[in-house]
C-alpha cells in the first residue's frame, strides 16, 4: 500500500517525475544556462561594436535578473528568449471575465432605463403588462 503525504519535498519530487504535472504549473521559467547563453550573446554583440561598455553592464544586469523567457528576450535586446508572454492564458481569462461583467452591467442598465421610462410616462396602472392581457377589453 502506497501512502502519499503532503510533505512539500515529496510533492516536488512527484511533480518532477510526473510529466502531466508540468502542464499547468504556472508560467515557464528560465534556467541559469539560458542566462549564461544570453550573456555570451551580449558579449559577442559588444565585441562586434553594437553597444558600449555601459550598455553591456546594464543589459547584463537585466539578463541575470530575468525570470521568464519574455524578460530574458527584452533584457538581451531580442537576441534570446521568447517574445510570447508566459501569462497569456491568464490575461485572456481575465479579459473574458471583464467582458462578461460589462455585458451584465449593460443588461441591468437597460432594465433600469426601461423601468424609468415606463414610470415617467405614467407608470403601469391600468396598463396590460402580460401578453395574455393585451387583447382583453377590460382596460
């Protein structure tokens, strides 16, 4: 009988062994090797005369501070990394939620506007509201 515990170190080991656990574990991060590769490309660009020593120092600091592939892409001057955002799915999900909230607010505002118009035109006293009352001559 295998018992799985919730010890953080064991959870991390299970995720490392389980290939399906890496599918939705958040944004992809860069490794130290990626940072070293970007540093090497910056050094080559400096030697080619593309920028000066101060620019190299500034970019090198940004490269080693980068966490996501997009940060690395911006810090290295578009030499390595990925242009694509790591949190694109979360952004799309939040935009859909915001659009749904705005659509709901518009529907509610239309009901309030309609109620205000009806009230300002004398209200609904002796006015047939329901479709089955529309044809009756009792009004």
